[in-house]
């Protein structure tokens, strides 16, 4: 086991600890937000859709996402392309 910092260690190629759990929780929450957006994109304006995508990405990244990411994902949702946000049960470390 390798300790990266308090609350985060690597064991058998996977991150473990409270920080890894928090990252997985953020990823799952972002996926839920994107799923909700994709249920009803036709009822939202472009600005509302982009705002929802921005909030989902910001939840995951914990910072302001790049505008091109937000516009790209919003455009895919608007065109009917399903954006799958897959979350693993453990974080793989390189």
C-alpha cells in the first residue's frame, strides 16, 4: 500500500480512502444530473440546457468547466445523442 496523502492511498492499482470515495460520489452525482437533463431536453431553452450541463460538470470537476465542453455536451443532448456517464465502483490509478 502506498500513501499519497492523508485520506488517499493506493492498493493493488486502485485509490482508496475518503478522498477516493468523495471523487466517486461527485462522479455519480454528475451522472445523475446529466441523466435528468437528457430526460427532457426539448422542454428547455439552449441556455437552460447549457446551464444544466455546466452545473453537472462543475459538480464533478470542482471548478468551472471549459465552455467548449459545455457547448459540445449540450449540443449532443440537443441532437438526441445519449451521453453516458459511466462511474466505476473503484478509482483506477495509473
